C-alpha cells in the first residue's frame, strides 16, 4: 500500500475524477461535449429521481467545461434529446436502483448483477405471489403492448398487466416491471411529457449491447469505477454494484498495477486510484491540487455523494441528517466548497436558486464568492427547456 492521502486531496481528486472541474494539466480524463460523454466516463449514474437526472449530467458539462462557451451550450434539453435519440438510457443495472447509463453497457451489468438481485427479491416475490409463470405472462403482456416500436408509461404497462390477470397492487406491478427490466425485456428510453417511457430492450438497444465474460465485465467495471470515482475503496465498489467483496478482490488482483492503492486517513480500507491518476498525482510532487476554491451545486442523489458507501471524505457525519432528513432515503440537493458538502439548495417559484448553508458556530457563513455565477449557470441550464 502506498502513501496516505490527505483528506483535502481525497475531495479534490474526486472532483477531478467526477468531471466537476475543468481539465487540469495532464489529468487523465477526456473532455465532455455531450451528455453521453459524461455517462460513458461515469459508467452509471444514480437516476432514481427523474427530476435530478438532467442536472446530475449537466453539472459535469457546466462545471467541467474548459470554456464559458462550452458551459453555456449545456442544457436540460440536450439531456432530454440524448434520451430521445437512444444515446443514453435509464434502467436497474444494480442494487435494484435506477441509474442512467449507455445502452451498450446495460448487458455488462446484468450479466453480473441480475441473478443476485433476483435471488434477493425471492422472499418478497413469494409474498406478492409472483412465480416464474407469472413472470412469463407479464413478459407476454408487455411484448404485446410494445412490440413494433411501442412506448408506454408505467401506468399503461400496469393496465396491460391487469388485462393479463397480473395484479399490480401492493408493489406487485413495480416488482414485475423491475423483473422484466433486469432480465432483458424492458428499458426506459425516450421521455414523455412528465416521465420516462418504457420500450423493449431488444428494439431500443438492438445490436449495440456489449457482452463479455463475467470476469472481463467485472474487471472493466471496476477499472472504470475507480477511474471516474477514485479515490474509492474496494468496499465502495462492492456496495455500488451489489457484488461480493470476494469477487471484487479477485478483479483487483487481475487488474494488478492498473490500480494503485493508498492508505486512507479515515479508516483501514485502502483507497484506489487508476494508474494514470496515480501517475498524475505523483508528478505533482506534493503541489496543492486544483479545486480548493471551487463551488458546486449538485443535484439530489448525485453520484458524488451516493456513489460510495463511505462518504466521510466529503460529508461530515453531523451533516448527514441535513441532506437526508430523518434518514428517509431522499437526498437533497447539496452545495460543495472545495469538494466538501457545506449546505443544501432549492429553487423558488420563479426557478431562482436559494442557498441554505449549514450553520457554523451558530451562524450561517457568507455565500461563496462564486455562488451567484454558478446559480445563474444552473438557471440557464434549466431554462433552455423545463423538465
């Protein structure tokens, strides 16, 4: 295991890895021109709250832009169009949680995670009286509704299931759609007026799907996760994918020197960086990392917070309840200064950003000097097309 990473460097390295800062000299990350560039780099991004999805991608297009013109070109409309064109999709690749990802990557995740996810739902499926035969009847029903380029809302698919004598109450319908999604029948592709629409995976993704051996798929996903989320622990990746730590350790062993391990100042688990990022860090020879004065507005459920099981490097434990009130699982939008969570934010009835900084010694600090600039950037991003 290598040297110990300083706490401040962990946050700043993550800002660079996540594409939330302009490209630093020599940092091994490609530029982002389109929403799919962001998704390709991040591999999979939290997507359970549809209204948070555009800005999760947009924040990286705006904050990571190398020029003001590039930042201004980003818009919610561009994200919506990427879904409409099938360049990105939304589904349940892991943990039973909706994510945004490239259509060609969906099969890679499902080859590793579907069996474990289905097994984890077995008891609940027994409670809901969902059998293998019910799954096939549900599959036939949605095929009949969607075959030939059809698109349907969740409610419309529920109606089709009810017509096929497959009840949808008490979460039974939701579990049937999840089952059909993780077994390769459904995917959320185009966007309707207020929600994502379901389409058939085979028709929407076609021959773009990538298929690798389980070992090769796991190795690739681990390397991509560390490259885009590092510094991160192997335990973070195991939690992120829902896979066993044993399987993830084997993948780390196969990747060898392509990953570098550093000591953590927070716990005993080693922190992983890609070899390219580690080389960049070591060439700096202790020089302060860019990002100390940065300010960010992040979406609720953003991957910067949710992409790890251990969030101590960027979120103080005493602030956790302020972004997830009552531990209800609903993550608020957050503000970041120097990569550290220092408040939440919302918008008023006019769409204007309203900041809610955390108290420090009983008082609210002065807003970050860049907060107005980036608040206007968010408002401009959304105003291009309200979603």
